[in-house]
């Protein structure tokens, strides 16, 4: 018997690591490190620090920016996960110089990026254009709805919030009056403490609503003056419908250059309708357009106002309307495509009848009669095909179609056929025709 050297995967070995050698030329981390160190102006980030003479040394914005952008490229969007990567991953150790910032430092840096990150994004686009990565011929526009860190239950109009505050204050007054009566009767300390906590909770919630109404005296309005629901947690977000239900969030929209799929503009709006987002995105992309530039977007961005603006600005745009598929002969079989179970995200049509299953339905393929409430002529082909397949697998002779039809007309495994099981849903609650019909299993 051959002998092999044993391998111990649980052992430990100290290996000296030179961080500079881990940033391999041609990799994403190498390009990221070079751009931040030599191409981008980070003076806006550095101006926020005031520890020239006093205070502890801070983490360099360049280092934190490298860590965050590298983490985003790897799919890490949690500050704790980024901190763990800086401790355990060699590439993150190299890109950060083994500084290992705490997750609170990373979270605070991300939350205070604000306006400087927008200017940094513009600098990146300048570098991409200088490298010939932006073609400026075709720009594709599309968006996605993203949930925000806000509660749908705290959405409504000012009238809704005013009614909710009044309702809480009325309930609070009743509870306080009952609490005083209970104090006079001398109730148990536990019940009195529970009521006191309830009173404090109602006071806090009612106070939050009153403060929000005072800080936000105006209703949210749409471009045509229509009323939009506000949100006490995040008033810039909006309640919008998605394929997975209603969310409280934002509609993120982006414009991508066709040559190398460079994102040239990205925005987020608390608006559910995409029609309102085309013009703000167009204003931001306008400086990058040339005489031969064109735009493409889906039917969600089609509106009369948008088309008029595109015409006035002499921009070649390709935006279909909502009914173009019905007019195009190439989509004549669209209904069949939508109902196909092979298409992702679609469901087959719901059955309009129910059929009973016998114990033989869950048995492996064998020579067995098939229970059916249909006439023998209706299930001849099915029975013949199923039985033929089972017999071919077991190397047994295949019966004729007549024998299979006769088997279909007989009960399966001793269980009588149930014609009432194949009734349509509309007649499911109707009484049975015969009182001697078998009870439902």
C-alpha cells in the first residue's frame, strides 16, 4: 500500500509579510491605491480635521477611503465586516498599512462623506475620460427601488399625524385619571409601575409627533401639487410599490456610458415614479453630451413633458411608450411568454379544478392502475405513456393502449373513483349528487 506524507491543516506558521508586495500591479487594489495617492484631490476630507497642535492623530482619509472602496468592490457593506477584513485579510492589511481601524471609525467616516464624495466622483470620471474609457456616444438610464432605514408605519400626512397625536393625548389623559384613582385605592406596586411606564411611553411618542409637526410645517408636494405622504423617520424617503410589496425607500437612478459601462451619474430620490427622475438626471449628464450622443431608457421614463424637453434640447433619445409591445408584431406571442413557467419571476396560471391523489400516486413507477375521474378515452394517452415508461425501465412487455384505457377506468389499488373531486372551484361548495358518495380523505 502506498504511503504519503501527512498534511496537518491545523498547524500554524509565522510568515513575514511585506505589504507592498501584496498590492500586485494590474489588480483593482493597485489601481485604487495609485489613484487615491497620485490622482485625486483629498483636501476637502483633510480640511475637516483640526488636530494640528492638539488632539490625538487621526486616521488618514486616504487610508479610510481605500479601505471602504475596496470593501465595496468585494461586496462588504457592513462596518463590522470591514473591520474584520482589516484584521484577517492580507490584502486589506496591505491597503490599510495594518492600521486596523475600529468599526465605529469606519461608520463615522462613511456617514460624514456628504458633499466631498460627490466631488471625488467627478474627479474619477475625469480620470476615466482621460484614459479613453468614456465614449460619450450612448448613455443608458435605468433605476432600482431601494429600501431605507425608515418605518412604513410612520408615514402619512400632517392631518394623520395630528389625529394620531390627539388620540395618544386623549388615551394618556384617561390613563392618568385611572392611575390617580388606583393610587387612592392603594394598588400593588407592580401594577402601578407598569402603568407609569405606559404613561411615559405615550408621553414620549406624542411629544415626538408634536416636535416633528413643528419642525415640518409644510406638506410634501409633487411636481403637479399633489399631496405626498411624509415620514417621521426619514422625510426624504417615500412609500413605493415594488415587485416584492410596498417599501419605504428611494428610487436610485443611474446613467451608464455604453463603451465600458462607466457610471457617469447616480442619484437617489424619494419618488416612486421614474418619470420625474429623467430631467434631473439629464441636467447632470448634459455637460458630457456631444452632438452625436444618444440616450436610452425604458418605458417608465416616458411622458409628454420628458419628450418635449428632449426635443427642445435636441437630444436623440430612445424611450418607448407603455404600449409599444402590443403594436410590435414580434411580440405577438407575449402572453404565452409571460405565462411560461420557465420564465424567471412568473407563475403558471392557477388551476381551476382539483384532483384527488391516491396512495399509488406517491409510489415508484410500477405496473399499477391509475385513479382518474375522467372518462377512459380522455386518459388513454396519459396512462399508456406512463405505463410504457415504467415497463421499459423494468424490461417488461408493454401493454396495448386498450389495456391502459381499461386500467384508467378502474379504481386504483382498491380505492373507488371520486367524480366529485374533479369539480371546478365554482361548484366546490355545492351538495353532493349522491348521499352514498365516499367521504373526503
